[in-house]
């Protein structure tokens, strides 16, 4: 179910670690383009092999990242996913399922790519988190 972005979106964005270093201008820009959506427990937010439309940020609830049906990681509030298809334009590398009711934000690919170009520090923060996940991918199922 889609719900309209409100003034709350700006406050939510400020609490997301990925956007901690963003300027007021960038937060305002992002707040104008994000789509806030709610998913019931069990719903798929994205599916392995399908085209990617953008970057998700979990606002409330828990999600599970599954590769070939196997749970690889759990992502909760403040975590992001969907960066791989966004960056390389390829298909989704995993299915992400809501394990509880989930509220998320989706930043469409075209606008996020434009934001990344104007703020390279955002790209660096995102890449550091991706590196952390790769380093811990065998031993951890937590965020
Ligand atoms: P993307 O491939 O666009 O869509 C699925 C997302 O799941 C992917 O981007 C990553 O954000 C996330 N993902 C895939 N594999 C893992 C993993 N092993 N650990 C954490 N997140 C992952």
C-alpha cells in the first residue's frame, strides 16, 4: 500500500545513517522524491532476478534478504537495500521479504543517481556499508 509522503519524511530521512552527512538542501531534495510504502508481513519488497527500480530504506519493521531461498541477512530500521541493481543496472541479486509489517521508503533510481553525482560522500558512505556486509556475510544475519 502506498501512502503520501508528508513533512514527517524529512525527519525520517535525517534519522537514516546513510544520510547523516547530507545537507539540508539534499534532505529537502530527497524528501520530495521518496515514496513511502507499507508492506504486510510476508510481502516481497523486491524479487531476485527482476529489474530494480531504486533504493529502499527500512523505516519500521524487519526484512529478510534471501538469495536462492536462503536467508542471508536481516535488515531493520535505518538499513538500506537495492543499491546493487541501482548502481550496475542489472537484476536484483536477492529477494527481500517483509518478516513483519514493514514501512519503507523507495528512492527512484534516476533521482538517487543524480543525488550521488552531486554528493560523492553519500556514495562513500553507501560503499562502506556494502563492504561491511561483504566482510560479515558468512558469519552474521544481523544488520
Ligand atoms: P539489489 O541486488 O539491488 O536488490 C536486492 C538487495 O539485497 C541488494 O541490492 C542488496 O541491497 C541486498 N543484498 C543482496 N545480497 C545481500 C547480502 N548477502 N547481504 C546483505 N544484503 C544483500
